[in-house]
């Protein structure tokens, strides 16, 4: 191909502009609509700082992804990077399962958040049915095709940005009236150490940025990935980060932090604060619809990610080859899509069953924590993989790298930040490890099936271990 990308069975149809909105929409829809109240509860009025620190660490990690994708513009993302860097089948399997598990858990958390916003509009259907129907609908959209999914993502991104812009407008009007108490922005409403409170907030806020890596899993479908990917990925993350911090500040100034922390749909509280001279009931319904579209945007990208990881790693002989089957006319990995939908639905049903049994459980926060545990582990390995793969990076005539190269000091800082957060999350919420173990057990079962009945090299395609060794 003219852009130097390897051949692919998947269709290269995602332009740089589409990818930018793909990243922006994915990041914006997760966290800011679903977990902003939980972050506020951990930190206090200064919870915008948690988003700022989380954005900084995630963006640094994003530069590592950008460097590796320009070298390996193929499906499977982090799993492929670790496979090329270490050549260790077991480690590749672990990363594959971790990435899949993170995406599964994130989808479950977001689907539950979707049901919370849906409840503000129409409370008749049981929330579990809304969540399950939401997952099935997005699976069908993705089956139709990746181009259609990317276009849908771009359209939904405009809607969700409009919703966040509305929150910012409320904040600006509130400040303009002279009603804002700026002391809230430096308030840490915590009984313990402020540093630990901030770290706890960052751990949750980090979920809001755990979406950018999904873009790496559609690299094989990006037009001219070497040129388009770094700009779209880093640009989308920086843009999302600025919006996150500003929205968090606006929410902190308009609504008391305790009210935000107590709400399942925290941004609705900002809308219902009565700052604008409009009908609160109408505004609430309109904003709830916007929030549902935003959450749908992120979850759609997660559905794409799950199927592309399974598809890519089936060709690496890490999971059964059936996941590499592509539909004859739609060119979508339909087996992987159906399986992914089933796993996310099972997580939702387990959470619902525990709640029905009287177990005190916040499904949104628990699945968000599980997502963060997996992603922090993966991000750390991706940064290490970046350093290892630099040893074999092609150089031009002047001895410079032919692909994008992330700043080394930043990558070291990102590695330290990821490992620090990982240690804190595990110590702070050891109960999440039971969910982590359950998802890992599913991955072990897939790996065992492949090792037992699969044939080495049978499904290896352009992303096989031999294809990108040079």
C-alpha cells in the first residue's frame, strides 16, 4: 500500500479526522458523565485536580501508544505491542485478557450509568433490562460495519460535547452573576490525608481517560496510520482533558460537593441548580438524553475494541481462531462481537444478582475500579514495550527514527505514575480483585481451549509474529 501499512482483511476507511473524533468521543463519554460525583466524593470541591492529574498521566501514556502504532499499525493494540517486545506467549496472553477484561468491565459500568440517566426520563423499565438492551443495540450497530460505527461515533461526539458545553455555560453564568465561591476549588472535604484523598480521586478519574487505547485496536482500519494516528490520538486526549477540567470546575462552583457525591447522575444536579431562566424539567430531560448519547458513544467504541482484540489475537494463536472469523458481506468479526456482548451482559447480571441478594454494591464504581486495575497494568507494560522496541526501530539516513518517537523523560514519568496508582487502587479496594480474578479465569479458559484444540499458526495473518519483526 502507498502509506506503507501492511495488508489487512479489514477495510482501511477511518480518516485522521474521524479518528480524532473517535478518540475525543470515547474519552469524553466515559467518566465525566458517569463518575464525576464519585470523584467529588473522594476529594471534595478540588476534585478538578484529580481529573487534571489523571489526564496528564494518561496523555503521557498515550504518546507511547502513538509511537508503537506508527510502527505496528495493526489490530490488537497493547497485546500486539507486548508480543513484539517480549516474544513471550504467556505474557501476551495475560495482556490480551487484561485488555479484554478492562473493556468488558468498562462497558458494564457505562451501561449501568446509561440506565441511571435513562431512569431520570422514564423510570418504568427495570434498570437491568435497559442496560442489557443497550449492550445488544450497540453490538448490532458495530456488526453493520466499522465505517458506520465511526461515523455514528463522530455524530454522538458532537452531541456530548454540546452537553458539556452546556454545563460550562451554566458555570459561566453562575460566575458572571457573582454567585460563585471560588474557595470551593481549593477545598479538600476529607477526614484523612489530602494527598491520599487526591490519589483516590485520581484513581477514579483515571477511568475517564481509559478510552484512548481503544483507538489502537482499529489501527488496521486507519488510513495512513503513520501520519494520522499520533496527531489524532494526542490531540483528542488533550482536547478531552481541557474539557474535563473546565467541566469539573463548573460543577464544583455550581453544586455543593455533597450533593454531587450523592447523585447517580451528577451532572443532572448542575442542570437542575436553576442557574438558567429555563424550565428545569425540560432541561433535565434534554440533558439526560444528551448524557445517554455520550455514554452510548464510549460504549460503542468499547464494543469495537473487544471484537478487534479477539480478532487480532486469534490470528496470533492466543485465543481460539473462531474469533478471527469475519462476516462475508459486512466484514465485521461477528463471532467476537457476539461473545463480547455475552460477557458484558453476564457482568451486568452478576452485579444485579448480588444487589438483589442484599449485597451492598455500586456496580458503576466497582466495574470502574476493575477497569482501572487492568488498564494501569497494561499501560505500564506498554511503556516498557516502547523502550524495548526502540532497539530495533528503523532509522533514516540521518540516524533519526522514521516513526513518531515519544519523549523519554515523559515516558519514565508516566511509568512511575501508572505503577503508583495501580498499587494504591489494589490496596484501597481489595474486593475488586475477586472480579479481576473472575475475568482472568475466563481468559485462561480461552487460552486453554486454543492450546488444546488450536493448531499453531493456523490463523496467523498479516499480524502474525513473523510479519512485523523488522
